[in-house]
C-alpha cells in the first residue's frame, strides 16, 4: 500500500509544477548504479551537446 500523498495545495503551485516537469524531463538520464564503489549514490548521465545548447538558450530567453 502506498502511503505517500502529495498535499493538494502543492499540486496547484506553479513552482511545484515547474520542478516536477524538470524532474520528469531528466529522469531518463539518472543512473541509480554507483560509479566507483557501493556508495548507494547514483549519478546523472551527461546530456548531449544539442540538449545543453537548448537549455542555455532557454535560460537566456527567460533572463530577457
């Protein structure tokens, strides 16, 4: 039985929605296996050049 529940007030929060969208967008890049030892910590796989360029362009657009 899943006892984890999200507060309904959070679901309507624009910040929460933005953070969830970003988290879900990068979810496929997360590798749960440890890199060098059994530390229990995973890592984030590197994004490609095109993806990094898109991120940089979008942050510059938001800054304007």
